């Protein structure tokens, strides 16, 4: 049973890594599109006799996104190295810096995860971040996993009705996700 649980955790971690890589590819594609649009804007301004200085605002947005990416990559590396407290600090900084940014939903998810394993464990803080993800980014790819983790947290704190409600909603909304299978299994034990 322990091996099965360990394998399930490893599968979830691998899925998380795949989703992170997909997200990074999406971000790189968006950045390339923004660079193209910025370049096109500059060329049009030069052709119309305007100065390229008007595009300084356009270049600040990609810079902020690059800064966000640097912070997110740093937090991911710290997390992989087991430096949970440092990863939490970086993710909180990124979330504060760009609360509506591309990485905000990932920050919420990983903060929830990290507060569950940090020393000391802070389950209330983990729960708060999972709830923030569900409330602020209801269509994000990390929602099913966050719902499962939230259901587990409710169950561990003896909030059985909230756990059942969250897990049943997960199974209903995302029946094909691996988190739904884990939720079904957990529901059998409640």
C-alpha cells in the first residue's frame, strides 16, 4: 500500500513537471508574440516618422514577465532542492509582485504544496492558498490537483463534510483527471 501511495505521489509530481513545462512553452510563445508585436510597432513608428521612444511602455511589460519567469524558475529550483522555506519566500515575492500575472495560479498551488511539507508544517496556510487558486483561477490546469489537496487537508483536520463536498465536486467536474481517481479512493475512506 505504501508503494502504491509513493507511486501515486511520483505520478502527481511528474504530471506537475509536465504541466510546468507546457506552461513555460506557452509563456515563451506569448513572449515571442509580444516581441514580434513590439518590433512591428517600432518599425511602424519609424516608417511614419515617429520616434521609437513611445514604445518604452511596451518593452516594460515583457521585462516584468521575464522577471516573473526568473523568480518562478528560482522558486522551482529551490523546491526541487528541498529548500522549502526559501522557495516559499520567492513564491510569495512573485505573488506580491504580480498578483494577476501568468505565474500567480502556479504560485498559489505550489505555496499550498510547500506549506504542507515545510518545517514547521502550516496546514491552514496551505489551505488558504489552495482556496485562493480555486476562487481566483477556477479554470486553471492546477485546479483538479488543488481540489484533491484541499479535500485531503479538510479530511486531515476532521472537516469531513467539507472534504466530501470538495472531493465529490472534483470527481463530478473532472472525471478523467488522475486527481479524480485519487479523490474517489479517498472518499471511500471517509
